C-alpha cells in the first residue's frame, strides 16, 4: 500500500525555470493538499482540492498553480521559480469528511538558485 | 484568521522523563486539534487528535489535554524513549466543513537524551 507518493524527492532549479511536482494517492481520498515547510514556520497550505476537477487557494498561493484532473493525482506547478520558493513541499490527502487524519507524502526538497 | 502558537521550539529531556508541548489557538470556533510527528526525512504522521467535546484523550504513553475556555491544548509524552525524538506539530481546525482551515503550529523539535 503506497499511500501518498511525491515525485521528485529532490530538485534544484535556476531562478525563472518552471517545474511540476506530482502527488499521487491510492486511498481514494477526495481531499488533497499542497503544503510548504520552512524552518520555524510549520506547515503552510499553498492550494487544496476537495475533489476531481476542483482547486482552491490556501494560505500562501502566490507563485504556484495546481491541477486535479484525476482524483488520484494533484499537481503543483511553479511557472517562474524564485529563491523564496526554496522549501520542502509536502502533499497530503484525507477522506471526504474534513477534520480527519491527513496522510502526508515523504516530501520534495526544492532549491532555487 | 486562525493563528496557532506552539512552545517550546526545541525540547531536550532525559530518557524516561516526561515531555510536554503546549499550543494556543485564536479562533474560538476551532474544535479539532490533531498532533503530528515528523521523523527525519519523512512526512508528518498523525499520532493523536482530540475534538472539543472531550477534555483529555490518552493513547498508551501519549495524551492530549484541551482547555477550550483558555484556548490551549497540550501534548504529554510519558516515559520517553529514543524513538520519540522527532519534530511535533500541533494544529487546529474548525467545526464546519472547510478543508483549508486546519492551521499548523511552528513545530517542536524533541530530543531524548540517553
């Protein structure tokens, strides 16, 4: 049982480059989330989705876009990477009922130089 | 909006002693309070959660207490062991259906000294 899988695990980008982070879950969860984790700041929500074909902004959405074309996948895009986007990115999913356990992926460490 | 403050940011305890991590929240409508443990190189994992209709919940060596009047909740780990070393996050979520509203604290790095 894979749970939540993130691809890639590590990436280094140059300023201005674009990339897409892929999140896949095999638990048939409706809700999916993208967080960024920075030292001393905990986990901050970037974007989330409450079902296939839906997306919504979280706490820190600027500079990111997302898509949920398939229920099991949630993609996070950076169109023009900036050094401020250097962070560890976590994807998570949870069942239909909100305020229940969220299952996290192993994270993607992104460095923008 | 909701704000969750977590203290301390780092905590070192002797193996076998107890550890306590405290969080406060600002939104009185919050009624779901999970705690996550993050081991090195891994994603956070839920270890215990509590809802506002109870004041305390215990699962083996870990317990969480909630004081809704004071708007604070705490994680207690007794008889600490080396495998308890990790970063712990508290969070607060609303009572209504809104996936975006679970807010995390800034984390506590717990180290267990042998």
